[in-house]
C-alpha cells in the first residue's frame, strides 16, 4: 500500500532541484556580516534565530504574539500589496531589530504609530524605532509593502514561499519562504496567532489557515477574512489563491472543515478528501485529540511545485493527493505544527513521525505491516541514498527533505516500538503530542520522554538510528 521506494520522492519531484545548490548562501553570508557586528552590542535584535542551517531565518530580541496581515493580490499582474501589523514583545532592550523580508518594496514602517527608520540588507528588514524599546515591553510594528513576490530557492534547489500559478499562487513557506510574502520572525522557534484579510479578483478564492470569519464582494473583488487562534510557525502560514471549488462541513467533533479544490484536480481529489474525517479521527485515537479547531485541504494545480506542505489546519497540495499523502500531512498537524521544531536539524521529529503515521495507517487498513515496510527499506544496500547521512543530523539545510530524514526517521520510530512494545510506544507518541501541544520539542526531550515512559535506557538505540553514519547494524 505504501511502497517504501516512493516514501520521500512523493513529497518532492525528483530531478527538479539539486542544480541550484547553495544559490542563496552568498547573499546570506553578506547580510550576516552586515549585521553581525553591531548585534554584539546587546541592544539590537540579532539578524537570525541562531539556526546553523538557516542562519538568517528568524530574528533575536523579540517574540511576535500576533500577525495581522492585510493582502491584496492581483492574479493578472501578480502584484501583491500588503500591510502587516505585528504585535511583539521585546525580550531585552532594543534600539533596533530585524524582520525577515525577501524582495518586495517597503514604503513605510511604524513602531507604535511613530514612523521608524528602516533599511534593507539581504533578507533582513532592519528597523530602528524612534525610541529604544524597554525589555519586556509590548510593541506594534506596521509595515506597508508591495511588489511581485518571488519564491526563494532553497539549498536543495526547491522553491518555497509565494509561488505564482496560472490562476493565483501556491503559498507554502517551508523552510524559509514566509519572508517572500510578509515580514516575519521566520523561524519555528517563534509561534504566533494570525489574522488574514485577503482581497483577490472576484471569482478567485483566497485560502489561509484556521477559520473563515467572512467574505464579501464589492467592485469586482472578493475579500476573505481568516483567523488562526492557535500558535503557528511562520512557515506554516498560507494564503493560497486560485480558482477553487469549496466544500464546508463540521465534523462530529466540532472541527470546521474547509476544502478548496482546483476543478482540474477535483475528480482525483474527491475520493481521497472524503477520507479526511476518518483519517483525523484515526490519528486522534493514536496521537491524542486533534490540536486545532479547523481542518481541510487546499488542492491546487501547481505542477511545478513538486511537494505538499502541512500548512497549519489546512495542508496545501500541489495536485490531488493519494491517501498516504493525506495521512502524512494530517499527521504533521500533531507532529510539526502543534509540536514545533526549535532547530531544523531536528526535522526528523516532523518527517519521520509523519512517515511513520503512513506506515501505521497501511498496517491498520489492510496494507503492509510497518515491519514489512521497515524490512524492505533495511534491505537496501549500504550505498543507497537512504544511508547517505544520519536522520538526526542531516548536516545542512540542503538535506532536510532527503530520504534519510523521512525513511530512516520512521525506521527509528519503528525500532523504538520494537524495543518498548506497542503499549508504551503509543503512550509515548500520545504523551509527546499532548505534553508539547501548541509548543516545541527537541530530539533530546523526545528521547528522555521515551525513557521515562518505558523505564528503559534508549540512548544507544537513538544514537545508532539517528546519529551514526552509514547503514546501522541489525540489533
Ligand atoms: N514538509 C513537506 C512534507 O513532508 C515537504 C516539503 C516542504 C518540501 N517544503 C519542501 C520538500 C521543499 C522539498 C522541498 O510534506
Ligand atoms: Zn512531511
């Protein structure tokens, strides 16, 4: 049901990328050098959140509690007009701070309604408020901007961010694309609530995260208002625009479902989307209560994208998904969205878990057992890409969506399950999702939790499966 050979390749179109390796690095290094010096002074916000894989993603010195994004997108000219109002709190005294913003023209920045000075350097929007911000102080930054958004090219050659399509835009920001359409503290360490007000030409639909508060049409344009009340990492925000057929209903658990489907994908998507409530119910039984109030799917027709993304509450698919992909992106709602990373190095906590959810789904729905899937993978020769680098230490940002992260990450969970038994294994998964709900988790915390729940020493197992180079020996 879930042939192992297809595991990671499904999430990314083979062959598309790889050429543009390191394309973004010179810019990144230049910007880092430009701001690193003064940041050491102590009253400025750092230009990055300290993630070695993406040194300029996120920023230091403040936390964003809420984003209020007002966007207007012209699907013909591909022009975006935006206003972002961020409510933030200074973590220390700030004479200056950064936001991530790539491309686009900024026309004004205010801090607490007073005009603020700003400059652009690489992907950093450097803001100097008229008065220094006291430590602990809440402040409001408003940024007006416009332009033609362009996706970023990631170190693995894939594109993310605002990706234009023939009828709108496919908007998916993992790992660093949020900055292509709004000024952000763009690292998953920082989670925030969101309001979206998105205006598009009449006939097009704009779909964001959370619940739809309302829509109205005037003068040939329709405005959609969306709200996500649960904390969300910037990369999980979407504002996907297109010609969509919309379906809405509420599940027996009271979750509001909103599906938006490109008519070209409707026939293939229908039988899979029909399973969404049962998939979420099955995952809720396994992982604990569904962490959000809204759910759904955005099924776009975006043949150049090559992957789906687990945008919070409402994953975005580049084409009609198969059941495995639906299960995968749904599982991310617990693992990756509700429980977030603190460093991209830990990406197996997202992808290994979502992949293992697929194995479990197959096992419990008449397909291969997880053991069979594991065995088929383990049979791959030592030279296979599966063993190219350790799942828990992919080495750099170009490797975070590779086969070892997905497949060997899932194999790690399977080895944990074999070591502790089903009862403890499923208790561990549930305790992880519920204990870190709406927050963050690290690999070290997961290992500790697994040891605590099982009463077993597991550091050897995790070391072997997550951190050793090459194909691990059979235990
Ligand atoms: N997290 C996505 C998934 O597993 C995959 C993904 C997001 C991705 N962005 C990407 C894959 C960029 C390759 C390149 O469903
Ligand atoms: Zn995934």
